[in-house]
C-alpha cells in the first residue's frame, strides 16, 4: 500500500477507512460495504488519526 498505514493485515488504509466513515454515516451500511472491518479496527483508525493530525482549529463554511 505504498507505505500508507493499514488496518491489521487488511488491504485497507487508514485514510480509506476514514473516508468510508465520513461517507457511510450509518454503521450498518459501512459494515455491508466492508464486512471485514471490526469495531476495534474503526476505534484504532480513529485513534491513529487523532494522534497523527496536527492540533489546530479548522473553520469550515456552513454552506
């Protein structure tokens, strides 16, 4: 996966799982699309992202 951090031994990058979490707001839909993902995988992806993102405030437009 070109050195990108991955979930367990799955061919899913942390970035792809984060994108999927944003896309599939319903966890049941997410599980249908990625049945190999476990709750612990999702928790660890979120933890990894939280630890590795800079701690700064971003302002998003309310369009």
